[in-house]
């Protein structure tokens, strides 16, 4: 009998939507289950229909059969994220800067609200209005014209899509179903994804595009698809195409091909930016003076800042400590400050210790295999360089580093999965990974519960 069967490794993911529902029911002032069901009845029925169709026809369709476990993860995480999103976001309350400096209410206006087309954005997000507003307009009929809940649905689906693509990538590399489920669950239950797949912002969509690009790259898909994914990524956050360029140059090791692809991405991005500018108040990203406005977010480089970045890059995004809470303008503010690593609750220490042990194991095996010539080595190098890029970028940019953590958490999970792929047959490793996922789940759901309790005092 196998120690880690597929039903067992699914346990944390299966419990997740129930835990999210319990957080909501424990905070009835900001979560009304009957009203939520009434507002989203048709979308809930369509979601259940899609789930039932996948389950029933999984044995008859080769595509469904091959992707069944990943689709099951997608349904579980999407539903859990949607429940959390309905707790943490309010259409009539300005929630900007509550959740780790996220501009959640401003993004709700830009993406969804009927009068939000007049709300401008910065040059680093050049195509967001023409990406999100038509998408939500197409989706809103199934929510009875409710654009707010349509926004929550695409947010949750993007989070579930990230989990599904992670499962696909790890399964492709390891050819092991249980390992793919565990690493995908680790991404989905990470502190970064629990927050940014539940709080309205742009970062989870960037992550979805980054993972999609990697999947297309690893499966040798058409250059046209790579260009399309690159344009979407540039349109949401300009700097993230650097990560895609790094992945391309390491995985394909063809400088000319990389230059052609990203020249096309930039040219198409400029053309679409001109179109977007003619409709919405969006500045041109290709004018240096517009990008120079980002200087307002620059931070002083110091040892203290480097330590905070390292904590957010490697630890807080996976297993979060208790956040620093302050009250400003009669609203709570959650942040991770330097030294917060000392602030774990008693139930969070197992997650912290196990994750640090997993990281140590990862870097040990990476250094051990650095001279090998396998393709996986180049893929792991690409993810490592993506982490280094994010560290250098945010060493001086951004007040709250955790806000950007979705941009690198996927790379950290994939770097770990690729590097430790050689341990796939070791039972002790799978047990360790399973216990890590369970402990991260307990720790981070505790974080969400604390945030919901505090927020309910102010958003009721």
C-alpha cells in the first residue's frame, strides 16, 4: 500500500474551500452566504455544471482523463478563492492599502465598475483597461449584470488557473502525479496566492501569464502563442517580460529567437497601447518620462531593506508570520516589517521550520547538480535568475515588498520542484512535502482568519 495515495495528497486542497467558507461564516458582518448565492446563482450553477461534466466525462475523453487531477485542483482552489474574495472585497468601501498596500478598490474601478473607465492607471500597466473591462463585460451577464461579482470570479479563476498550470508543469518535469499535486497545492496555499487571488489586484493575472508562457515554452508551442502571452504580460505589468525573456534564453538557448519574440511583443504592445490610450486615460509606456513617474516608489537601499526583501522573497510569500496591524484613516493596515519573522504564532512554527528545511535541501541539491548538462538544470537556472531579478528590482522599488510577491512565488515553487525532482522516488521526501503543505495550509488559513476578524470590525 502506497503511503501517499492521490486522495491523501488532495486532502489540504479539498479542505481549503470548506475552510474559506468557515472563515466567512465566522465573520457574518462581512459575509452573507444567502446573498452571495443569490447574486451569483447562475455562475455557481455553471461552475457546478463544468465540474460535473469534467467528472462524468473524464473516462471518455483522453484530454479530460490526462488533466483530471489538475482540473480538480482548479475547481477546488477557484471556489476557495472566490469565497475569500467575497469576504475581503467590498464594492462600496475604499479598501485601498488595507492588504499589504494593495490598491484593491482602485483596481475594482479600473477593471469592473461602470464608471471606472475614466480611472487612469500608470504607464507600467499599459493595457489593463482593454484586457479586463471587455472580459468583465462578457462575464457580467452570468452574474445578472453584477460587475463586482464578475470581477471576483475572474480573480478566483486566475488563481485556480495558476494552480492548474503549476500542476501541468511539475507533472511534465517529474512525471509523478502526487508530486505535481503537492507542489501545485503548495503554490495555491502559499500566503502570496491566498492574498492576491482573493484581493482585487493585477498581480495574480501577471502570474497566470508567466506560468502560461513557461508551459508554452516547455512544450515547444508556436512562437505566435509565446508572443500573445508576452503581450498580455507586458500589458498587465511591463517589467514581467524580463522574466519571460530570462526563461526563453535559458530554456531554448537561442538568443536570436528570443530577440525576435520580444521585439514582436514590444511592437504589438506599443500598437495596443496607442489604441488603449485613445479609449482610456492610459499613458504611453514607451515614453521614458511616463515610466520615470515610478521614481516616487523608490526606496533607499540598505541592509535592512535587503533583509526585508530576502524574507519576502524566500519565506513570507510561502509561510507568512503574523502581520503588523495599524489603523490609519479609520481603516486597518496589514504589513510585514523587518524582523516580522519572529512573530509566528505557535501553529506557524512547523510551517516555517519545514519550509526553511526544504529551501536548504533545494539549494544543496542545486549546487550538487550545477555541473550537470540536463535540460532541467537550465530551467531551474531560469527560475533562479527570475528570483534574482525580482530581488534586485524590489531592493529599491516598492514600499511593501509582499505586494509584489506573486511575481516571484511561482518561480520559487518551480525552482524547488525542478531541483528536487531527483527525490521523486523517495518516500521520506514525499512525506516531508505533504507535511509541509499541511502545515503551510494551517498557518496561512490562520493568517486569513486574523485578517478577516480585524477587517470585519471596520468593513461591516
